[in-house]
C-alpha cells in the first residue's frame, strides 16, 4: 500500500523526524529523485529528501515519471486544471504546460497515460504538507527511445534553468541491487550518458523509471551540478538506492 492512505499528520511527523536526524538548514534544492512508489519500506527515505526542501522558494513543481507502455504521444501531460489528493487540490501551471508543448513536438496534453495510481499523487502529498501555495505539472515518458529521453532533458533544462520550479524525477532501484548501483554511479560520475542510455536499452537494468532517472542525470549535468552519493550515511540503509536531492551546486544520493 502506498502513502496515499497516510494522513497529513503522519507525513508531517515523518518529515519532522527526518529534519531532526540530518540537522541541516534548508538547502536551495533544485531537483529530487524520489521513489516511484512510496510505502512503509521507503517512507523514511522519502521524508529525508522532502524534509530538505523549502517549497516557499518555488512557484511550480514539475513531476516526471515513466509510463510502462509506449504511446503515440511520447511525452504526455494531463489535461486537468488541478490535481486532487486526499490532502486537497493542487492547481496545474497551464502556462508552463503549454510552454513545454511549444518547445518540442513530442510534448502533448494527453490523458491516456494519466490515472489515479501514477506516482504524481504520492509526491504531491509530501509537497502539500510542505506548502499549500504551489502549482504543478505532470510529465510522463511513454517511450524508451534514447532520443525521447534526451529531448525531454533538453526541454527541461532550457525552460526551467532560470524558472522558479522544483523538479521531481520518480525512479527507484531496490537495495538488493548494490552492484548495479555501483555500475550506474560510475557512469554518472564519468558523465557517460551514452553508456546509461545503452544500459537502458539493453534490458539488463533493474531500475524502475530508468528513462526518468537518466533524464534527471542529464539535466543535473547540464546545470553543472556535482553528484555525490550518500548511500553509506545510514548503517542499515533501506529504500531505493536512487533516492536523491540536489541543490544548485550538488546532487546528493541517499
């Protein structure tokens, strides 16, 4: 069961507990890598990354996730005027959504990939606990073609570089695949994006939301962010090995 069944109070307490643990001031976070499915097993890790965000710094949150089927519309965005979770409604930033469509022909306002089970709603619940004053845009990747992944990364980097927007990339790699994580980390540190894309197409990856992860890595690279992994911060790590947050200078993986 995912966290859409959690109350505002449960999420708030989880975030407060995480703040007490890392004891750090709010950073100027630009980008998060959050698990696709947030549940009891990885709730603490999700609280960790969201507890570091000062959402008052942002007008809009762009949530990117992978769709599990290939569609004619490669980068669909929901046509809704608002998204509704158990914690209330979040307005859609229609201007930004249309701006994405103007930038690239593969972006479409299209509802075929949109349903109540997508990761968007789980991410929004954390964000709603942090603030009641933000808008959102949902983007899904409905094609694993490397060209589509690169196009998405290019548009996000170009449109959002100077905008007041937080990016959330939904992806995960189970804790049991530590060797795969080390291989992926090496390619990320080397800036080997072609290697990551080849790995995606090889069918060997156990990453859920691999297209989303690679798009996020490319955006971080384009913004000249330094990536640093923090999987060793916890004695008994639990949750996705790709859970991460990034400020304007660093990307931290926990």
